[in-house]
């Protein structure tokens, strides 16, 4: 249920392709200030969390350190969320600089992201990146696939071929009727939400559910409370109390289907969320003008 002022109020009803039976998974929360998965020789730290179809790697890089992926790596997305971020990205024989709040699509094959100064880098992969999926802090949660989540689908190739793409987010002004700043690749959809100032109006929340896909809710600035309600199944042993979980930044919540959820900013300053989906959402893709790189990445 959305407030009438929310652009999502007119979305079409999705057709679930995942199972509508079986246990409903629990929400998973990661605060990126605990024990990291990896610490490099230079002191950079990386945390890794996964969903069923995607993997999120959060790295806090010191100047001069780098993140490399080998030949055979599938296309992935890198996100810079700090105003002072600065990295150099190399892939496919190209080299580009990305600064400030940016989204970078890194093509398949060998790649490197080098920090020109201390910078936090979020990399989002699809689940075919098996080595990182195995290192995820919650890897044990996916020893068996979650039946309610539809499988990964590969969408069509980009119209202009595989290449490095840098999208400067500050250059994208809000437009009435458009929801956030949405980009898609062949396997991922990222919605980098516009910042909000101060606590969210509690009379204009957006409780809703997804039939058959998880949502990664990445907090990169501010403070939030994730409100989660798990529907009752016939098996009372699977029932859960409502959750009202406070999180800081940076943090990631993996929200499973078909839980009812909404997130409320509580921080007094600027608050930013980034939503992650895999595969790309068809309902968002149906909305004219919502997917900002739709001309490059055709829909299925």
C-alpha cells in the first residue's frame, strides 16, 4: 500500500514465478562495522553479504589499494556513495575515472578498481560470482535455495556492446512521477534513491510486499528503522513477531518475499538508501522514463 503521492502507487501487479508455499525466510541484517571478511596488506577492509541471486561486497579502501576481479568474471556494478570518492576503473582495455556519487557498470572479464584516495566501494554481483558468494557472512542461509525466490534470469545484451559505463548521480535531477534513480544491467537493478532530510513522515510510509524476489536495502547515509511483517502460513511454528529493526550506515538488509516491509528514515540529517534487485524488475521497467539507461540495456 502506497501513499497516493508515491510514484509506485500505479505499478502493475506482478505475476509470481517463484513458489508460493514453503517457509518464509527471515530478514538478514549486516552492519558494515563488524568483523570484515578480508583485510588487505595495506589495511583495506571488505565485508560480503549475499541474497539468493546477488552478492554485495562493501570495501573500505585506503589510498592506492585496489579491488581486482579475474578473467571470467561476469558484468557487475560498482557504487560510490561518498561525495569525496575517487577511483580509477580498468576493464576491457578501457580506463575511466569515477568521482563523487557514481554508479559504474564494469563489463565482463578482468577488471581493477583502484582508490585514488580513501574511498568506500560497493560492488554488486549476480550469484554466478561463486567465489565471493561462498565468502558471504550469511552463506549458510543459502545452502538450500529459498523456494519463494524466482531464479536468476539473464536479460538481453546491451545495444552498444560491453564496455565501462560511468553514471554521475549528482547530474540526474529529480523528475515528477519518476521514482529514484534506477539503472539496470543484464542481471541487476539498482535504485539509488535521492537523499531525504530528517525523519520520514510516519503518515506517509509505504508498506508493500514482493511476490517472488528479494530486496537488498543498502543504507549508506543516515539512520533508519526497517519495519517487517511476516505473513502467517498454516504452520504456526513459522510465524514471527513484527520486526522494527534500527540500523545505521553503512548497513544492508536482505528482505525476503512475501514479507510486508517499509523503511523509515530516523536520522536528523541526510538519509540515503540504495535498493538492489536481481534480476531486473519488470514492473519498474514497464514505467516510461524510470530506467535511466534503458536505451543501453533493452528489457527482456
